[in-house]
C-alpha cells in the first residue's frame, strides 16, 4: 500500500513537472515608454526560465533569475496594448495584456486607504495598483492650481481583464466629493475635473465585482489590478479619423484635455496589421485605430449638404447637446445600403439613433440599439434613384467631447467570421490534433469558404476544410494536424487559420480567439508539438 502511494505521488510530481507555464496576471501591468521595470507573473511554472512571445515589436521581455519575475523594457516607439505569452516544450500560457504609456509609472504604496493616508503623486504619472481585499479604497493626493484640469483615467476591466467595476471620486481639500464617475470607458471610470481653487485634491478608487453578486461591500482581491493615470497635462481621449485606409497617410488629429496645438496630430506608422495604437510622446494615454479596406472620409474638409461618395468610413462626434450630424449621398434603385455606427463598443458615450431620409425628407428607416449594444446598424434597399440623407443623433439629446463615433457606410457585402474556443493547442507525439473552427456567416453570405492553416513547420501537416453552408447560422469546420514524417518533432509557435472566399469580391479572414477576461481578440493561435 505504501509502495502504491509512493508511485502515485511520484506520478503526480512528474505530471506537475510536465505542466506548461500558467499566468494568472501580470503586475505591474504596464510601463512608461523608453523605461523598464521588473514585473511579477503570478501563476505556476514547473520549469524556469520559459521562453517569451510578444505579439508585436516595441517590447522586450526577458525572464529574470527568480521564478515568476520578468524584466520588461519598452522602446522609443512603443505604445498601447501588448500581449505576452510564456511557453516551453510542454505548452504555453494564455496571453496576458501589458500596457505602454508616455507617462512614468509609479507603484501604489500602502497604506493609502484614508484621506489622511492618501499617497502623494508629484507630477503626472500612471499609478500601478491593486485593490487587495474587500472594503479597500485606494487614495492619491494631487496638488492643483486654480483652473487646472485633472484627468483621472482608470484602465482595469476593459483592457487588463480585471474582474472589477470601479468607481473614481475626486474630493476637494476639505474632503467633500466634488466629482464621481463609474462607467465612462466601458466598465472603467474617467474624470476630467477643473480645480476651482488652489489646493491638494484627493482621488479615491474603489470597486464592485464586474459580475454582480450578493455582496454589498466594496470588493477586492489580488486580481483587482489597475493602472490609474493622474495628469494635469495633455491627455488623449480619442482621435479623428478612427480608421486609416491604404490610400492616404493623412495626419491623425488627437482630441482630449490639455492638448497644445503643437501636439494635436500624429502620422500613422507604416507597420502592417489590422490595429494600430496612436499616441504622442508629450501626451498621456493612447487610442486605437483600425485599417479599413474602403476609403476614409474627413468631415472637416466637407461642406454640409454636399453628397459624399460611398462606401466610406467617417469619424465624427456629437459635440453639443441637441446636435444632429447629417450626411447626404446619392444612390441607385435596388442598391443595398448598410450603415453601422460604433461608439459604445469603442468606449465612448454616444447612444446613436441612425435615421435614413429620402430627398423629400421622408423617413425610410430609423434604428437605435443593435446586436445587444447601444451601437446602431441600419440596412435598407434603396427604393429609387436619388439623393438620400443619413442623420446621427444621441438618443437622449446629449453631446460633448466623448460622444465620438465611427460610421461605416457600404453596400452590405456578405461576410463571415471564424473563431476558435482556445488560444493554444497541443499535439502529443504521433497523435492527431483536431481543431474545431466555428464559422459565422453574416449578411447572406452563401459563398464557399476555404479554410487552411498557415505557419506550420515542415514536420507537421494539416488538412484543409470547406464551409459550404448557406444562410446566417454558425457552422463548424474541423481541421486535423498530424506529424508528416516517421519521427515526431518538437515545435512551439504561432499559427494562423485563414478563411478565403474567391470570386468577383474575394475576401480573407483569420480565425480569432478572445483574450481571457476581456473583449479583445487576437488571431495568433499557439501550437505546441510535444515529443514523446
């Protein structure tokens, strides 16, 4: 019996040693541009050091001597959200986000729970902190002059995946709360506060669970990690345009608070990729733009009433209460028009109402919320040749600097999306690995979709698949990966699963997975081939 117990214990020990790296979270969760710091990867590591993968250039990550410690350095052009994965011969961790900002990073120092204990923040900085336990409130003291605008902006749930729904408060020197915000950028709060008098103001932070439960107290745990920007200098909130096309290289205008005219624009880089993070070395924060396959339109160079050419992507904002944006365009009978307005999904405040009018001013269609969000999508068959008008307004008649939106107008081309349920997979020895890929068809897509895998080494081969389903229901295609020779060979690296439609309107789309705890997606799926 004792021998059996020893054998079982040894077996469990060997199993533990064979486990791939596991990261629960990274702390601190960011760094300043052209700076470096030691970061703790909370999790479990049967071997150390592991290898490191970062999704794009700009960040250098090196495992330190101590288990669970990483040395992370950001380059001069680094900005935005990076995704880090640790891996070894047994497999890979899930990807974890790591942020790079222009401001220097400062660690939260406990105790800072009461107004008297508020941690002094000298100058402009990003505070890396944790709400460690239930009932905790973190406070920071910021000296201000009359007329200065303080931006307090939290990144926790939306970009870091922290399971918290935070609240920010600003208290004046007497301790009275003079500003409060809950959900301003998704679940994360943001405040722009102008000081009415000289003094030291206190910024307080507490949170509830992102998934509500029966508790009525402030919540906290080791996973309630946050980055809190505190600045009276320039802060970027959004940009225009919010998309860049392949034909133009126009400067992108930056909008926010305390932004001098000399720092109001940047030129997008030539780095390829669907997404790009826009920042300025003199300004805090960063914003994300997407690459568009159709032209991007600049409303500031357009006279109201003149028709716009479409398909097109437009970035604008409802800058004042009661404002209505109007866009005229010409269309032919029988054309299919699709217009999509995004704001809520981008972290902004507009609750858009989208209206289509004919040339006589008759309303043909009006849409408020679509797809379970406040964003709107309108689809209409054009009834006759002529000039039409699309209008955008806020449902409640509100407006302001954060009521920004991105509108896409096109002819509703059929499309599809591919997704996988996990961000990494393992093939062991000579076994075959089956990869199920969900295929979601949209807008009447009935074309045949050819699906294949890119990035495999010569030692591994994969089947191809075809989705021939019609309609808008999700289907599944299964691909198989197997060893191509007699001997299995170890491999660990990213692969991409690509779906392609041929024909007059060829389309290509990579399969994505959702980053754990967030709404962010990536298309670089990890594959490990384990040699027996």
